C-alpha cells in the first residue's frame, strides 16, 4: 500500500475515502446496537445472521448480542425463539 501511495496522490485519496466510509459504517452499527433493546438485538440477529444462534453456545451468542446470557434465556422463553 505504501508503494501505491508513493506513486500517486489518487491512490492515497481513494484509500482514505474507503477507510472513512468503513469507519462511518462501523460507528453507525455500534450506535444502532447501543440503542436497541435486548429483544430487538436478538430479532435483528435472527434476520441478518441466523447461523450464529445455531452454531454458538448461548453464552457466546449473548456476548455477540451484547446482552447477558440470562437476558437471552428470558427472550427465548417469552417466545422470541
């Protein structure tokens, strides 16, 4: 990458623009996950990546969701599953 940057300002500008776009996406996702309730996080993850629930133990799945394993169990027992 450094060699490309040294050859042209266009490569550096392109790389910076890509990095900025990716950073904005990550920040938006983090903010979204902070605003959602535990149930909303669970439902969203079931839609976008249902395989996680199938392959991960509950304690790891809860960690991915950013909730406690107890919250995940309550959500599943109330009909979220």
